[in-house]
């Protein structure tokens, strides 16, 4: 209890014993406490140094309200000083972070920087999380984020997003509708929501994009290959274009947790068509099964896309799973 005041465990036990029996001698205390007598003498020396006993008065204990008050005051002063040192350290971190260039291979004359490779791209994302001041808007497209090696490793990116939101920076994030079928991403989205982030989903996204404080935008260097890194652009045109793209996408997206489309029941013919698409059947194969032309099949598929609110076969499969249009055996074929 008194360790924060510089009193170790043995010394505190000796002090408590003396308060109960002021005349207790070191041999008596050693027997009572089960401690070697030399250690009792060391405890007396510490208690005398701290003003908890008076050596000149035969090691009589000083009343706690008198002896401990100065120690508490000293500890409180030290705590204030430590808090001040921590605040200075935090200010130093911010100052040092400002010295780190946001990109590698940057060209300040045109406001464009290339973050080559996964390490540089990841460092760029960490820079965003550490230095963003007011708002970060994100489009999280298919595939890993720039700087992430493994296709399925979303944990690190989710942790960055949670850290950003927990700092009080406004975070708006648009994910793909298909992530609703990925438990780890769903769990990460709920963590972000708990920190005050706003999360929505949409059927398709062109590429990963980070719009930071309306000052610069970070995009994937190659949407098909995250290992190639990312690009940071500070030109007014790039920022305005990114802001417009995000605004339109946000307007068309659905808040996370809500259903992106109203429930729709498929006819038996459309269920059959859907099953064949999921199984990878070609248009001519479907045409033979339905006894129609391939042109009619393409029209049927386009109508099914419209019903599902998607633009491709992979998205259609995810939407079908999401809506329960497919049985478990059919889902296993995805």
C-alpha cells in the first residue's frame, strides 16, 4: 500500500507492527514477522530516513497523519512532474512525425510521391494514421490494401483504422458488399463503429483510396498488385477528383448493418440460371439447357444482374449467398 511512497513491503510490515505495539524490539519483530533480524534493522533505517520512526526516541513510530503527509505531497509533486514529462514527450513525437516525409521517392515540385513496395506503402499508411488531423475517407476495394502482403490479412489494416478512429479523427469507410460474408472483416467493422467511425458498403469499387484531411490522396499503384506500393498525390486536381469519387460512392452506398437491397424472391427459372452461373457454365451451355439463343441468355443474365444490383458473375455469387438464393451445396461450389 505504501510502496508508492518509497516504503518497501518489509518496512511497511514493521511500521504497522510498531503502530500496534510501539515498544516492540527488533528480535520480537523478527519472530512475529518471520524475517531475519538484520532485515528488520534495515527496515528501521529506511523508516527513520523517511520520518516514519524516531531513532532518537527509541525507534518509536510517528503518527501516520503526521509522517505520511509529507511523503504523499512529495509523491504528488513527482506525479505532476512525470505528467509534464509525458506531455513533452507527446509533443516531441508530433514534432518528429512532422519531419518524416509522407512518401518515398516524392517529387515536391509536382506534389506526387511513389511509395515503392509493400514496406514503403505500409509506412505511408502508418503516417496517415499518425498525422491525420480531421478526417480520413477510405474506399476499400477488392484485394489487399497497399502495403499488405497477404490477400487475406485484413487484421493489420483494421487495427490501423481502429487506432485512427480512437484518436478522434473522423473516419468514413466504404467496403464492398461482399465483406458481409467475411466474419473477420465484419468483426473489424464493428470495432471501427464502436470507435465512432462510419462504415458503408457498395457493390463495386475501382481501387483502394485514402483521402486525408482534403490535403492529399493515397491510391494503390496497381489495383491488381498490392506489392507494387502506392501513390501519394497532393495536387489540387487529384484531391478534388478523389473527393468527388468518394462523395458519389458514399451517396450510393448502404450503411453497414443494413441490407444493401430489399428482399427479392427469385423465380424457379432464375434460380436455375443462377445455379448454372455459379457452376461456371458457359453461355452456350446455358442456352442449350433453356432451349434459347445465346443472345437471349445474355439478356437473362443482364436482367439477373439488375435484380441483384451487381455487374459481374463473382459479385452475383456473393449477392446470391447473401440473399440466401443458393443452397449450402451450391455455395460450396463457389
